[in-house]
C-alpha cells in the first residue's frame, strides 16, 4: 500500500521568506501527485497537480516538482505571506482512478 | 456554483445511535468521494462513486458504514450503530472526471462534517 510522508509536520517562517515543503511516497508507480491547502475548519483546496510525465508545475508564487524515481515531491512557496498560513497536504494518485493517498500534512505559519 | 455542500456541519450523538451525513456534489461532476480525517490516521478515502455507482469501497472501515448515491446530486454516508472511535471530520469531494491524465479530475472538497460520538 502506498505510504505518503510529509516532513516537517509544522513550520514557522517570517513573512517574505522562501520555503520548501517536502513530500515522499513509497511506490513510484503513480499517475499524478497533487498538492492541497487546508485552512482550519474548512475543506481542502487543490493547488497544483503534476502528471507523472511532468517534472514541475507552477501557479503564481507556488512551484511543485516531482521526481518519481526517488519518490519525492516538493512545494516551493516564494515570498511567503501571512495568508499562506495553512496546512499543506500532498496526495498521490496510485490507481489512475483519482484514488488519492494523502500525507499527514505540514502546518505552515507565516509570521508577519 | 456553491461548491460541494455537506450537512450537517457538526453532529454530536451518543454511542449506538444512527448517524447520516449528507453531500451535494458540484452540478455536472460525475465522481464523488467520501473521506475521513483524524489526527491519528490523517485523511483516508472511504468510498468513491462514478456516475452514481460505487467503484471502490475498500476503505470503508466495517459493516457499520454504508454509503449511497441515489442520484447525481445527492449522496449519504450512514453509520449504524455509531461508536466513539468514529469521531472524526468526514469530507465529501467531487470531480468532473476520474480519468488518469485528465486535468479535470481535480477534486473539490466540501467543508466537512465534524462528528462527535459520545
């Protein structure tokens, strides 16, 4: 069974700093890797989806990379803002049927 | 569109009672997913439907859990009888497609139902 791990579990940075969130998965036979954001008391919001044939995806200040061979993905956030404070989860689509295996998330706090 | 709508937002019940959680997916979406989120186990997929048909229910913890999707605009997750260990946040999500490689298969989540079983 696919296992997805995110380290660190929590991260605090001062506003304006660039940061990297890490995601690792045990089975490299994935169809895509997705990053989500979860705000307290709310559902998840999709940020980026990287297909297995891609190496990275960008959206605004966010850049996600995928290295299937090493079982790793990173989410890079440039010029962090207090509004970026949330829990970030990565998820691997193992079967190609949108059956996602989620990591436990990294709780990010951006300090003004 | 109002997004995925879940009800109730909060549910407090006593052990042994029946609990029904409800979900209205985004109009036009053909896939619907039920998840459970706990501190210990994180976010786990319970079951998903495609075109109202259950495709994979291997994540359903036991026979006390059941899910239905009688039409494209409504789904329920029922727990009978409920137990304290069922306490969690239950999310519903929907997507326009479930095909691998299709950028339309992004899942949209509801705000969740926080269930407390005393």
